[in-house]
C-alpha cells in the first residue's frame, strides 16, 4: 500500500470536539478505518491566520542564541541564515517551520522539513524560510525534561511540528500543525509572492 500524507480542509459550524472518520479502501474492499478527534477552538492558544506573527529572534548560523545544535536534520538545513524577526521585516513572505527532525515525537518533523526544503528550492529568493528547533539542545537531560528552545516557548507551542506561512506585512496567512506536503506549503505561499 502506498504511504503518504493526505489532507482535508474542514470547516466546523461551531467550536467543540468533533470526530472525523477516515476509511482506506482498495476497491472493492475496506482496508482500514480510523477515528480522529479534533478540537475546534475559536480562541486558540497558538497563533491563527489573521494574527500578527511573533518576531522571534530565532537561532542563526551567526548567533545560535544558546540553542545547540540549531538544526538536528542530517545534513542541517539552510533555513538558519536570518532570524524570524529579520524575515518578517524584509517585506517578503516567510515560511516559518518549528520542528526537531532528530527528536520528533510525532515523527513528522523530518519529512515535513524535507517537504519544505523542496518548496524553498522552487521559490529561492522570492520568500524567506526560517527553521527553529523544539529543544534547547540535544542533551539527553534536555530531551527527557522537555526543555524548549526560546522560539518554541515564545510561541506557546504544545506540539510539533508547525508551519506558519506569513505574508509581507507579518500577518499569519496559514498554519499547519503536524505533517504537511510540499504542495500544501507551496500553494499557500505562492500567492503571497506576487
């Protein structure tokens, strides 16, 4: 069975806890069914589209700001050239990714970062791409005690990974919690470039 990430955009009529049922079929047989509960909060703890992005001083190659390593991907990504604050001030749209490829609890961080790298390769120079790690460092004690990086803490995250697409004015245009595909990220980011 092919593996991959599927997405659905669902609008709920009111706040609450909703159950989504997904069925996988290989015609004419049902292969599997899963039920996922989703909480729709009208006042989310995490920033939502329409909110201004937090201009965090994320770690860069020039200044790790106490986060070590600044990227747990092997090899490290190149999304550590400017801070999120500088990216927002640049007047270009920004893709801000928060995740830890090496220690990801959901196992979506590494694949999602790879998907975003594909988008970065397509849109290089037209948008900013910034990555922030989840943990302060890669020491066992830090991971076990879940000591967050400054950006993770400042944004108030409770999970990972996250992708925020930020427009030229520093307003969040879209967000993805958990895994996402290159197509999803690019389709959201491209209209902001024009």
